C-alpha cells in the first residue's frame, strides 16, 4: 500500500511515484528544462503556428465520424517539424529525450479539454456537429489504470494525439488522458519529423 508520503511524492500529471519529495522536485525541474526552447529551434511567426493548429483541428475532426461503431481510442498523426511542435506545445511538455528525439505531453483529468482549448485557441477542437443537431465529442474517459505503464505501452514510433471519443447529445467531459507525442523520424534521403 502506498503511504501518505508516497502519495505526496506522486506527479499529478504523469502519476509517477517518487521515493520522496526531493525526487518529485527534481522531476519538476527537468520538466521546466524540457519546456525551454533550444537554440536550434526557430521561433516561428504567429500565423504559421495558427495555420498549423487549424490543420491539427481538421485532422482531429476527421476522427469524429457520426458512427457508434467507430467509438473508442483514436490516434491522429500529422507530419510536423520540431520547431512547430515546440511552438504549439512548449510549456506543456512533460517528457523530452534529446538523444531519442522524443517529446511527450500528457493531459489527464477534467481540465484536459479546457487546457487543450487554450493550446488550440478553440473550444470547438473536440466537437463536430452534424445535421439534426447530432454531435460527436472528444470525451476524456477514466483510464482503468493510472500508472505510467499505460503511457509507455504506446508505440513510440507513432506520433499521436490519442483521443477517446463518444457520441452524445450533451457534452460530457470526464477524467481521462490525452497523450501528444512528437518523435523524430529518420528517413535518410529526406528526413522529416512527425507529431
Ligand atoms: Zn510527471
């Protein structure tokens, strides 16, 4: 059984448990560092970032068809240069490995939808309205297990927005998780990175 001390030393975002509060403090320091822009990452004009967000939203909306059979976990993947990824998600990065070329953002809990609305500059990012007022929503569901292994199981080669969605007439945004991962893809003759 976890003791009260252990619970206090648990990261509220990724649920990782640390031996003591020092370990957790160090974890938070690392996260702060992950969100500092590297010199080689260009600062991009606002209109480029805004345009990319629109592309991202369009791709998410494509994953919200009006069909119960297609409910469930969703993966959205989009080619994306590192500088754009950082411009959109910088400040929300929770894991970064320079050598592996990976960034991860983890969003959990009832504020997830709102936080992503802020990032995307749109509270419509997870909604799609069909005729007869039928609507499809991204719903952040309770994950059965809150431990970090859930995150690690996801294929790191896949670049993704992982969405749980559910068709309903009323928006119901429950606790859940959305993982956004950027992974450098090595293609020798024409190197591209993907979100
Ligand atoms: Zn964490």
